[in-house]
C-alpha cells in the first residue's frame, strides 16, 4: 500500500510543469486608545502579519496598512490569535479582492471588533466591507465604494457575488443609499464618503439592534458546505467564486487535478488516496522548480525542520527539480470552506517564502 502511494506521488509530480529560473511560477475609538497607551519606552511595532501591524503602544488596536489579497484574510486570523486583547481594527487600505474583504468582515463581526478610519486614512472598495462589519464604527478619514470589477461575462456568477455582497451589507445595517451609490459608481471610479456624511447616515457609533445576529457555530460532524476530496466539483465552485479560473483535469495516473490561478500565477491542487480515480480522501498543493543553481540539502532540511513551516515539505526529485508540497486530508466529513481558505492563504505565503529561500 505504501509503495503504491509513493509510486503515485512520483507519477503525479512527474506530470506537472516545473518552473525554470526565468519563468513565473504558477474619534471615540481613537480617544480611548490614546488614553490606554502605556509608556513609549517599551513600544514595539510588530509587522509579522503584514499588512496588519500591531503596535504595543496601543495594545487593544490592530492596524490594516495595505492592500487586500488572498493572504490577508489568513493573516488577520493569525494576528487576532496572537493578540487576543485587540478590540479595534484601524483601517487604511485602498481595497483588493472582494471575497477576502467579505470574509474578513465576517471575522470582524464574530470577534466583536470596532472599526475606525484614521485621519487622512482611506478605506476603499473591499476595505469598506470590513468597516461596515464593526460593532462600533468611527471615522476621521474617507470611505470609498464602487461597483465590483472582474465579474466577467458569467451572469450567474456575477449574480451570486452580488447576492453575497448585498446579504452582508444588509446584515451590517448598511443603508440602501450606500448600496445604490455602490451600484452606480463604475469600477474605475470611487464614490467618497466623508465622516460627516457617514454620521448623517447613522453609520458611526455603536451598531443598533437591527443587524442579523451571528449563527451559532456548527457542531462537530455537521460542517456546512464542507469541501471533500471525493467531490472535486465543490473545490471548482469554491475557486470559481474566488475568481481563480479553475480547470478540472486529471494527472498522469488518472486522478483528478485542478489547475487554478492566484494573483496571476498558476497553482496545482492534486487529489490523493483515491479508489479507481474517484472517492479521494485528501488533496495536495504542489509547486515545482527547475533551477540553474544547486539547492543545498541543508537548505531543504532547515525548511522541513522549521516549526513555523511544518505544514509543508520540500525535497529534490529524481529529475533534479525542487518541489514543495502541502497535504490536506478532508477524510469522510470534509473541511469547512473557511478552513480551506485559510490553508490556501497559508500555502501561498509559504510558497512565496520558499522561493526566496531557494533563490528563485
């Protein structure tokens, strides 16, 4: 059984593209914060979760300083786990990917965070969803909304995205006037709300009782919308909603394989532990590199031995290519879409870090 599994792994990896060196691989809030600041002597600005920044001078505040992409959602979760005392999220971002903004808005509401746009700050596009999700909102800067871009010609997909956006905005108590402005403003433009306009729309201060309460977490064994390796179509639908242009194909041994795109780079999702090329139990992210330089084994050993990188493994294949893999067992009950999204963000971050380590 183990020998067959190893053979399948070799065949799968051998069927995948390996990148060369020249190729592209696939107010009230602020006042409370200032009052709570300790002595600046021990201040430290922690950027490990960029674009989120934690400043020990303001222990209950986390700052978003930068664009929103496929890794931002995962890093918000890590930052909130590392700094459980955070109560307020200060937002300075010109936006980014819509689904990651919506996902983080859910996290903000679940954690009961306040949101604030600082003076001279801008919270545009996907960042606006995060602002609206705050249980208490404050603003001294600009909030910008516009119509979604990148929906393509797929009317059904566009309707699905818009329905999820509108459902989220409704649950956060966003007035229809803002939703209308969002629909009327082209993607290449931005409709700007100043603080006084937000106040006139009753969007500042504590959130009222109208927003829909959060649903209680699912119990074990009752994962809603679970992703299972036995159902590749569910992964296709998930990645399609992200705008990742997924394509379902098969690998060299006939098992399912999904090729998709994240931030302009091709990614590969392999399916493992299959029976007759179906009923699979696990998936795997994969990246391969054919380098001009020789990667020393101690570099790969250091990578594999690092505690912060334990979810991935690196090795040199028989053909001399350097490979990075990350396995996810969905088993029989599946993995939640939220957890898979976080793991995808982890993979993208680790792959980028690995490329730096091997000089790619």
